C-alpha cells in the first residue's frame, strides 16, 4: 500500500490498484461521482460509513489531479 495524497492510497491488491480512501476499499472516483450526481457530503459519508474528512480528501485529490493535467488543443 502506498499513500499518494493525504487520505488516499493505492494498493495493487485493492480495487485493481485504483486510488481509494485510506483504510477503506471505497474508490475516489465513486465518491466524486456521487457528489457530482448531487449527493451531499454528509450523505456520501453516511452511505459508505466514512468520515466527512475522507470525502473531502477525495475531492481534494480530484482537484489536484485535474490541476496537474495537461491538455493540448488540436486544431
């Protein structure tokens, strides 16, 4: 297991090495998708038995990942 961001880990034996919330098997993309679909932070936390801080860690990780993404316009 390797921590790749605060509260986010990857382990090749857990969820095929996808980023998950530390100490869980809950994928970051699932949490972010639920929030994007309109669920409140508290609802996601309750549904997956997470702390509010864990849900916010998923959002922070997603924001950092997008900020580092390089996009090139092709004409």
